[in-house]
C-alpha cells in the first residue's frame, strides 16, 4: 500500500469496499481480494491518523512550553 494516497481517498475506497462486501454480490475470490485491499487501506488510514495525532500532541506541547 502506498502512502501517496490521501486519508480521504483511502477512507472513501474503504467505504466502497465495505459496501461491496456487505451487498454479497462479490464472488468468493473477489471478496478475498476486496478484503485484502480493505486491510491495506485500513492500515494506511490508521497510520495517517496516528501520525496526525502525534503532530497535534507535539503542537500542544509547544504551546504549553511557550505559555508565560
């Protein structure tokens, strides 16, 4: 999975995959492939969220350090 995909694009594709799987219209092979792609997209989303949380926490620490 490439980190070049934005969080929003990864989430959108993941939502489409969930809808396809929930519809029950995919063959077994398609469902497995969709599931694998979904897992990769999920890992990308979690990684991007974790990175954003880390940046926010760092900014919060900086603000606290610079308060008079």
